[in-house]
C-alpha cells in the first residue's frame, strides 16, 4: 500500500475503526429517505480525483439524448452556504455560492443542478420545480451517502485506488471490499487490464464493468511553452494529459483541491510566468469557473489563459444506457 502522507499512517487504524463502526450501525438498515424519481448515484472509494464530475456530465448527456428529464443533486463542496439552491450560472461569483463542480456540471451538461447538504431535500425541491412529470436524479459523489435510497450505485475505480492507503495517510475513503455495494463499475479503458481482474473478487455476481475513455480538448494555440496551474485532487494527471496532447508544459503551479483563487494568486502566477520561458497559461475547467473576470484580466495582462476541457466517452454507451434504464423502471 502507498501512503501520500506517511506521517498519518498511525491514524489509519482509528479511521478504519470508525468506518467499520458506521457500517455496523447501518447494517441491515434501509435508506430512510426516498424520492419519487429514480436516483443514479455516481461515486468512488477515493476522496477525489477519480473523475466523477466528467462522468456525471457524460451520463447527463447520454440520458437526455434518450429523452429523459435529468437533474443533478450535489453537496456543493466548498460553497459558502448549506441551504438548498439551484445553481444559477448568471450569479456573481457563482462558484463560491454553489461550488466549483456544480457550476461546471450545470454549464457543461445544461441540466438543473441542485446543491445542499441535505440531498433528499434538494431532490424534493428539484421535483417540485420541474415541469416534467417524471425524470432521473443523478446523485453526485453519492457512494458514501447512505441516507438517500438509490436505484443504481455506479462506482469509479482507478489504478491508484488499488494501491492507495485509507485516509488520512492515503486518499481512499473505504477499502476495496466496499465495492460489494456497487451495482455497476466504471474503469478507464487504458487501465482495464490492471483494474478489472483485481476488483472482480469484491463485486457481487453479475455486476457489470463498463469502460470509459477520457479525452482532453485544448483550444487552438500556438506551439509555445506554457505554465499550467490547477487546484484538483490529482494535479500530476493534468500535466501528463497536457503533455500527451503535445503541449510544451515547462512549469506547473499546484494548489489544493477546490482552491478558491485570489488576486494574490494571480499576481504570483504572473510573477512565475515572468521568471520562466512560458508564453501562455493553461488550466482546467474546474479551475476556470472560479476565476472571475477581474482575476482573469490580471492573468491575461501578462499572457493568454487557455482552458482545457476534459470529456468522458463510454466505449459501449448502448449497454450502459440499457442497464441504467432497466434499473430505473
């Protein structure tokens, strides 16, 4: 097992005891809260970086293309309030009000996104506000959220999950044995030969494993050296994908996941650019939604800022759709 924070290894048994205790309390108990519409949960066994947000966007588009009314329920991690609200992309500083990932989903998937610490209440608000008589809720990051009943638990698994340690030393929220609760698993196409045989022992009989591929779209740009910056769970993956697209990334500035950018951050990036040979900035969509027009103007006074868009494609969308529709009937 690998440890991101070796100093925290002595605390892992305490965390694991808490996880086991919570599971014991929940054993045999059904979820206490149900919604009228079916619920599809998208989650992972890691605390971040598995790629849930692009999958939620891709599933939203897949279901909508078949005529389903879709909305997304999210906790809205990092937002300033906990009350129930629908994401409003026109609101000033919307990422701070609703959370960076909900804003990204609302903008990219073009579906209603409801945020709130109480996901059942958010679902009730979504159903009351919808003009449709029937629809499907996508529960973002819902695998560890046991209170709300769901029709399908989709779990993303990566190669890093296989060798990672439990929190707080690693990034895994649960052991691999938690996959026993999964109804379907999503694995990256290039990692399938390493992941699928390893996790089969934990899955219930008949649970399907679907493959996805991730495609990074970068706007047209001169082949000039770039300074990349991001505040995501696994920033090294972003740099690797940029380089695989043929971009010349000569410097990389990494912030904590869900980092809220300030004017000071922009000045630091401009200074870093000036001390390097970079001629442009590049960042992720998740970071871009948190950079206000004023902050962006500070950056672009020194160099253009490009935004890379990560998109997910399912290798067998028809089979995935059939599985979801069957479970949601």
